[in-house]
C-alpha cells in the first residue's frame, strides 16, 4: 500500500519521537526514587472511529525512605502529574482544557488537572484537604499512594506523562519529592495504540517538573474562579504550589 506524503511524515515524526525517548533513556541516569512504583495500564486501540484509551490505569508509589538512605515519616504523600501531548499529523502540541494550555511551560509540559480544579495536586478537591478517591488515594510510609487515570486520545498522538510522588503532610519532610515515574503511549493513523515506555523517570525531568510547577504558579493567581467539577465548590482562583525539593 502506498502512503501519502502526509502519512509518511506522520510516521517519520512518530519514529523520531520514539527514538528520542530511547536515546534519553540510554544516556541518562535514573531520577530520585525513595520507594517503589507499581504501574498497570495497557493502551486499547480505538474502534469505530472512537478514541484509543487506557482504561483503569493505576500508578502507585510506596514510600520507603531507607531505599534512598533517608529517614522521614510522611503522614500523607500524594501525586502531581504533568503531561506532554503531541499531534504527529498536525505537528503541534495538544492540551486537554483551557487551563492546561494556559499553564504550559516553554517545552509544552503542563500540570494535568481538569478545568475547575483549583489545586495542582492530582485529585485534590477545592477544599484543599480532601482527595477524590477516584483519582488519587494518598499514601504514607509503607502504604501505597495510588493515582487512577483514564486517558483517551484520538489518532496520530504521542502521549507522555510523569507522575511525581510528593510528601503532602509531614513535620519533617513536607513538600519533599519522593519519586518520579514516566509512562507513555502512542496512537497511529489507524487508531492502533501501543505503549512506548513506562518506568523510572530520568534526570532532566526533575527540572522539567519544576518548570511546569513554576508555570502553574504564574497562572494560578489570575486563573479566575475555579468551580470543582466533583463538589461544585468555587474558589476565587487557583492556588499556587509551595516550593518543592527532592528528599
């Protein structure tokens, strides 16, 4: 079968992106990991012109400070997620909502929250205290912090995600980063989805995460009212993140 010039270009871009990830993985050291990750999620292809999806995806981190030679009791650790989505047909980045676009960083990574969510922590409701269990069940020392995701994407998409486990509440290590996990998948022109890579993130993505947090903090004070899609609670504007650093 002969491919059109556009189709050939789309394939070439996809291969370039996949090769770029492989190159990064081969030449970079692993990022901080003060515990262990358990990831589960297999991309499902689109049928009948629908959206390819990863149903019931879970990304779980269990904090064990001895893993990285630390000693800290974290009462609550939770997730922050950043994403990068690229349309290989239109050669542009895509954003899931108006907020995702408005808070993107210079490299088009963005903290992933639904429109109306005023906090950047994944699943944190607008009361600033409660995590919606359908999105994130927080953890603690030895207890898994689990993110639940249900990504759906159209054809010709490359989708990168970094999940970051951060201590949410602690006397000793609040706002310290505990670990990073990278997962990715792609959807081709026929709606066939496949995993590109999932595993421990690599050095360099820590800086990208800090850039995405900085972009969130620049956007938040001027976001306007945010109405929680789960509870309906409205706050005057999104809330800035505190300063984060590796444990």
